[in-house]
C-alpha cells in the first residue's frame, strides 16, 4: 500500500510539473500558492 501511494504521489507530481512547462511557470505557480497562503494567514 505504501509503495502504491508513493507511486501515485510521484505520478501526480510529474503531471503537475509537466503542466507548468517551464521553470518560469513553476515559479509563477509557487508564487501564487504563497499569495493564497499569505491571504489565508491575514484572515485568521
């Protein structure tokens, strides 16, 4: 079961990164995620 979850996680990670296409795209995604976390922190 642990091996299956590891493989599923890696597959999801690869698909997610391939959707970004470039390092610049990954940077934008990380920046957006940071903004969402920051906004959530301000609300609490």
